[in-house]
C-alpha cells in the first residue's frame, strides 16, 4: 500500500487525472506535480505548452503531447484552468465542500460527470460564498432532477 498526501484538493484532483493517463503511474505523476508550481503546470497543460512540460524530468515529447491532449478539457471541466491551487477561486474550504458534495452524490448513484456539470452550473450561477455541504447537496439534487 502507498500513501500520498497533497496540500490542496487541486493537487489531489490533478494527481488522479494524471494517473488515469496511459503510461503515467503514481511515481511519475508525483514527479510531474513537483516539477513545477501547480498554477504554472495547469497553465502549460491548458495552453498546450509542451516545451514547459518536457522540462520536467521523465516527460518526453510524446508524453507531453498526450498530457495536453487528454487533460486540457478535463482541467477546464473541473475548473482547474487558470487557477493556482484552487478549483473555484474561493479557497480550500470551498474545494472541500464541493468535493464532499461530489462524493455524496456519486455514492447515491449519480454519474460523476453529471454531478460535476450540476455543481459547475451552481457555481456559475453564483452560489452563496458561505454555502454548506447540505445546501450544496440540496441545490445539486434539484439541478440533477431537472436534467
């Protein structure tokens, strides 16, 4: 068993996305995450800047291209594009609330992408800054029942 720790939910989310790519294991994913600052890494992935990615030890031209190809849309759907360390620009407290709501809804049987769309829609419409997990769950269930 291996234990991995992360400072923010954004780092954890990116790690999980990285290990989902063919040819990227946990060791390489950690190497990529520690190869440059999180915001710079996300920006390089979203902009398709393979030169910056190739500067990371263990990332060659083929892998850099694959990382950009497979992660660009996923990062944008998770609102990781253009943010340095948080998924929604409000801080780690909101990351935790969003992650808890996502986990609860997935455990209730909803599809992860469906839940992410609902959550992103709620935050795009201007969710309250002091929202609780319970409030977010209620709003999410209402959004999911409409779709």
